[in-house]
């Protein structure tokens, strides 16, 4: 049996208000062809299918068109779990219908943990594999609030709740293990020791709840993780890994090697793990320096035969006359059609001043994360004396927002009925 692990598509994502639809469309087309070429039997999608809890019609169409096309391939079953960006209601709404097409969707943690145990069968009905389809575990799924608990107590309880959630699945898979049937698990979390990029949200307050690789049950032959966009293994354990995102979602990912992971099982054992590179359709590039250094770099840029022009972030260093430097920068991009200016960050450098005295980079509001905006506003209003309790309360609100989105979706659905 051959399995393909992918995650973090973020359909509908916009970078500096630029659409990524065509890049995603080409990826999904490539993925369908890869499933055929590699003779994939089972597809695992480990969360963050969409970039927001309210995906656009275009993003939804990409998702459903892909599932329809997969049905006509050799892939017998698909398992989809929800991530922290996904709305549980949006993913689960068509789950009963999709199950008839052998697409199993677990948008959020169900009341009965056994509903996460999916048995993948052959055409004759014999079990070939078992998937413990664990989605992103929200705080309410693994830890009840305790008034007055410290941050250390909260972290301990959160970690223990995640570990307990996986442990309670073990009794449901032991019989399959005795029969030599491989057991796979999914997860959408931040594992301890992993490397994140700028485009991931903190999955719990302060990224608490990080569990190590050896805290996953040993009964799992492979753990397919989502959330981190850099492909990587966890604690040097090759069978526990992030596939990473298929396209670079921020400029912090420009050096990442985008891939999907292909697994091969023989006689119930994991015999091979193949990292298959995903083609690049649009590059993200950075230019940094004075206009005299940046200008020739832009003019000499070679985009190869990629489908789309590259997008550039420019960190332009200057001392005076920013307007003149900016005008020359735009002139360079006007003369170079293979790369487009997406983000311009002027960096003012003043001679004989320390780093602390230099003017901070100018940033667009759209480029900042919500917490960064909040902290900047606190600094403006309160100076450097922002109470830690205020920041902790804001963190709590950030964590509750996806749950409120789900409640709004349910309310809207009820009204429409």
C-alpha cells in the first residue's frame, strides 16, 4: 500500500492582498497526476485546507473540484482533518455526502473518540490500514478551564490533554496491530523542537502544548503532521513528520524545499519514506541593500521558465531622500517584467548611531499579525509598561476566535434553514 501525506494548503490565501489561486490550482493538478504516477492508495491531508474559517467560493471550488478528480484516480480513500485555520462546521458540513465517495472528513474532535478511527479497506472489504484521524485539538477539547491556575499548570494540563487524546485511541487499534495491519495517525499541532516560519499562527496561547515525538503512542507506524510549513521530522524520528506547505506562504519560506511525503507499506510494515519535491510555479525573492546594490540585482534576476513572475520583498536601505530612492526602485521593476514588487520595507540607516537608535522598518498594517498590532497599540498608549495580564487576555481572545467563527457559521446555517 502506498500513502501520500500533504498538509497546509491554505486555499484562498492572499499575500500582501495578492491572490494565490492559480498557484494552488496548478499544485492540485500536479497532485492528482502524482497520485496516478505513484499509484497512491490513500491520501492524508493534515489540516489547514483553507486559509480562513470563511473560505471564498473560489477556494471551496478548488477543494471540491480536487476531491472529484481524485475519485477518478487509483486513490481509494482520502482522509481530511481540520487545522487551526479551518472552520469545523465548514469542513464537516458535507462529510456524510463525501463519505459515499470514500472521503473521510474529521473537522474537529468528535464526542466519541472512536469516530476518529478510520479503517481503510481493500475492494474485497479486507482492512489494509487504520488511520487515527486526529484534527487540531482546540483548548476546549483537551483542557477544562481552572480558575487561578498558573501558566505552568496550564501548560502541563494542555500537554497532558493532548497526550491523553491520542492514548485513548490505542485500545481501538490494538486488534488491528495484532493482525499486522499498519496504523497511521494525524495531527495538527506544534511539536517540541520543530522549526516554524513567520506565516504560522500560534496554535495555542504562546504555543503551549508542544509535545515531543516520544509522547505519541508507539503503536503508530507513522504520524502525519500539519501546521508547520517547513517540511521536517520531529525529534529525529523519521516516522513522525511535517510534510510542509506545498507553496511558500510567506517570504520567510523562500529557502524551504516544498514537498509531499510518500509512504510505502509492505506486509504491514513501513518500508520506505520518499520526499517528493513539489514544482515551483512562482518564486518569492528578497532584495536587501542600498539602491545602488539592489538595482543591478533586480535587473540581473533570472526567473527561468516559471509559470508566473516572481514576487519580491525589498528591504531598501537609505539615509536621506527616500522619495528619490523609491522612484529609482520602481524604475528597476518597470524594466524587469520577470519580477514584481510586492512588499517595500524602507530601512533608514543613520551613521554613528547604534542599532537601538535606528528608525524601525516601515510596515503595512496588512503585513502584521494581530498580536503585533495589539502590542504596538499598547506601546503607543501605555509605553513600555504593558501589563502581562492584558497581553495574556488578548492571547485568550485570539485562541477563542476560531471557536466563535464556528458558532457564527452554525448560526448562519440555522437561519438559512
